[in-house]
């Protein structure tokens, strides 16, 4: 069986944080499955959610983008005080 890279369905960069949602290949998991991972400038990453459908994956991805954007705005407001 040949390995197939996951297919990216959504990507956003907010400051130094990258939020990526992919469709995992069926060789890695049973059936369709989607995964969102957050990548940090430090090189660390964290899988934050898995979803059973593309629609749920896009909705979850967008919620994470909104959350990270709000967090970034709050951080900037705190810094400029």
C-alpha cells in the first residue's frame, strides 16, 4: 500500500501561529477523517481536533481561527495597555 499525504482543506496564518486542517488518507485511518493541527513558531505543533466530515472540519477550523484571532487581539491590547 502506498502512503498518500493528507490533503489540506484549509489553512490560516495568524501572527506566528498556523492553523491547518487536512483530510487524512484512508491508509492512516478507517474511513474519512479530518484533523486540525496548530503549528507554532517554536516548531511545536498540537493536533487540536478530529472530525468525521468535511463540513464539520471546516466549521471547527473556522472556530479555531476566530478564537486564535481574538486571542491575538487581546494580547496586542494588553501590550499597548
